[in-house]
């Protein structure tokens, strides 16, 4: 039985990291829309389309918007 626990936790941890990969990328890149990416990843990440959308959103470059008066 201890062997099962030894193999179970690394796979569970890897799956957890893989599932939240878009959120982790957004956090490390200090994205402006971090909360939106994390919420999308949390609620729709189980669907493949939701996970891909969150990943693409996390990988997009934030552009600086200049407001002129």
C-alpha cells in the first residue's frame, strides 16, 4: 500500500500543475487580467476549449494603452 501513495501523489501534483498552467503563466507574467484568467481556468478549465482559451489569454502580450487629452 505505501507504494501506491508514492506513485499517486506525483501524478496528482503533475495533474494539478497542468490544469492550472494558464493561471501559473499569467501569475508569473504579471498579467493585467490575472483574475479573469484564473476564474476562466478554474470554472471552464475542465473543458479543453476553456483551458486553451485561458492559455492563449495568458500568453498574449499586454500592450500599454496611452491616453492623450
